[in-house]
C-alpha cells in the first residue's frame, strides 16, 4: 500500500483497490501521483527519486481515509496533541518528523501531510498541494 | 402575514425563549447591541451567545464559538419535546446535528434505500462525528421545520464506526466535551449537507447503511433523506438567515449576545437595505479575497471557524499554539472581499498574539483578534466568527431569492 513513508511502487495496486485513476507528473526532484477517489476527492502522493512517498495532499468534498494515506504515520497523527482552541475548521499537527494540516468545511476540504526531514532538495512547501 | 403553524407552536416557542433568557447572560460586554433586534418580540428571532461552552473547564473552554437554543419534538407531537441549549450556529455546514448525550427524546430513525438504518460520517477538518439520521420537528424562535432529517451523533446503538470514517479525521467528536457543543445548527448557503454527490455515489464518504449487527456499507442518500439545512423547510422566513452580533473591543469579552434572524426581506426586521451583496460559487460557496496583493479565490464566511485564517508569511507564528499567529504587537490589516458578481468591499481585521490573548484572559470566550494560518490551501481566506462581530451578516441559501438577489450569496 502506497502511503506516507512507503513506496510509490504500490500506487497502482492502491489505485485499483480504490477504483481510482492515476495520473503521474514528473518534477525535478520528485514525481506526483494523482488519484481521483470515488468520493470525488483528489489525492496526490509525492514520491522522491527513490520512490518513497514524502508527502500526500488532498482536496475535495470528502477527507480521504488517512489511515491509508498516512500509513505508518496515522497513529502518530491520531495520538498527537491538538492545539488549544484549534476549532473545528482547522487542524495542524507539527512535529519534527511529521506535519499534518487539515482545513475546510463541508463540500470543500483540503489538507496535506509531509515528512519535513524527507523533503527532496529544493522542494518548496508551496509545491505540496 | 401570520403563519398558522407559527401561531400553533407559539406556546412552545415561548418556552424556548424563557430557557434562552437564563443562558443568554445579559448585555453584551465590550460592545453595543446592533440594530433593533428584540428577541422577545419577534417570532423570527432567536438569541445567540458566545460563551465558554457547555462543558467549560479552567483548561478547556470554547473561544469564538456561537451558540443558540432549539427545541426538538418527536414528529407530530406537541408534548414529547426537548429544549437544548449550546447548539453551535455554523454558516459553514448544513443541517442540525445533536449529540446523543444531550438528547432525551426517542426519535424515529431514517432508513436507507436497502432497508437498513441510514448513518452518517460527518467530516470536519479536525475530526469526525458518527451517528444515525433521524427525524424530528424543529422549533427555533417561532419557526418550525417539520419532519426534519437530523443527525444524532454518538448514539451507543451504533457504536461500530466504519474504518473509512475513523480514518477521515484525527479524533471522534461524539461527546458533548469533544464536540464542544450539544449540537450544531448548520445554516450555510447549501440546502443539504452533501447534495447530489451523495445521492448518486455510494462511495461518497458520508452516508452509510448499517445492519443491526453493525455491518456498514457506503450508500447513496437521496437529497430529501440527507441532513438538511432546516431554514428552507420553514413555512415562511425560509430564504436565509442573518447573524447580528455587537462589536467586541480588544482584547475581548467574557460573553457576547446577539441575534439569529430568520428570513431576508420577509419581515420588518430583516430587510436587505443597502448592504453589500457578494454572490458565491454554487459548488463550494467561495468568493474572492484580495489580501496583500494576492487574489484568493477559495474565500468564505464561516461562523463555525473560531478565528480569521489566512496565510501571511510576514506574521510570526506561535510556538505552542500551532497554526495560530503570535505577532509581538497586534497588527491592523485589511482585505477586499469580492463576490462572483464583481461587487467588492473592504474589511479591517486585527491579528493579535493568540497565546498572550488567551493566556492573559482565560475567562474570555470572545477574542476578536484571534487569527491563524490556512496552510493547506494557498488560495484560501477563512473569515471566521471575528468577522461577524459588529456586523449583521446575511446568508442567503441556494435556489432562494430575496428582494435584492438570488442565493447563494452573503450580504453585510
């Protein structure tokens, strides 16, 4: 299963399981595998030159199953301490090894998770969307 | 025009208002009342309050969260009714959701098309709320929405939550404490919470059918079965809402009281006047905000967001309050809000130090300068509850018209 920290080689199998279509685009230091999920949400996986997924980003009417998208990092995310007063519409988990940002409201969610230590060189956070 | 249904329910509505009086908390500190909104006199007005929430403790209380009180009845009954306070007022979602923990009524459950119970996984950016769809008669002020599909969150009879649902958020928000409210009244520009996507696609992520032994599958939910914005179901005053709140001076206030007014141009107290009218796109409810030279097309008004959320790399972020801004001195900023109709207006807002503001004022439920990043979307600008302070904000629902326009639009 392709997930954060996992191998992008599993993406084809994942897409089949999710009944999603995959579109791949190459960038200087990474590839983006974009899947249209059955819910209508677009999930993008960012894989480095070795094929390791270092970021995932989503946008659309539903939040994807993050247990799948975050893989081994889901438990870190699920157990992370929340910011006081963070409210219903915004969530940010910021740890040395994992950042998760989720925002939005019904019909229009966006979010991303990335591994700050695993970003390929010259990769801007602005590109991880 | 007098609506017979409202007259019929008059006694019960009065009961609701009396309860409101005890939780409203008196005059708004730090500001004056806006407009002539007399809660007790008008049948289309219900009091709203910003306070510390239903389960406030010294270390965990609500900030910039707007609440009201509603009455639910078993459909068709005038005696099996319950008045529930601390229902969050949310222009960012549609539909009424009540925590099972706060509900004493036994409401009829909605069945899915396959005959099993219809359940919903309501997604919020920070968590999920799971529970069955049920039917109730809603009374709020003098308005009634009969046979309203609502969601009951955290019903112990449906404790098994599908993995696709638990995977969609960080935590379950299925108790009054974790939800921060006894329920939520979604009065966005949309008529349904999900819409046609959920009516045609079984893998929509929201609606499931579940057998009595807890086996759940995703399922289509016809738009009439979905959890609905209740306002269009009112006999009159059904084209939208107005949230009217007093200005709150810096650094904040312990409580703020205001009004939620139903209908636009339907009564003497809800005329459009000369407000700025910003139409929004029909799919996401977005308009455009021009801020710091950038045109941000994913902008929205959301009373359910507890701050102003936008990206500005020049403002210092907090160290402990991750995602909020913590400038050394409060910054006074402005931005231009522009509708799809090309109409624009400028709004000023303040960005204070979130840590200092909340730590120095632990009793404040209203903090107008609370702001943070919207880091997952560089095209977004979320005008949360601080925007509503000192304004009278109309939310007009899709497919509904007022004297001055057709929804979806906001006006203020």
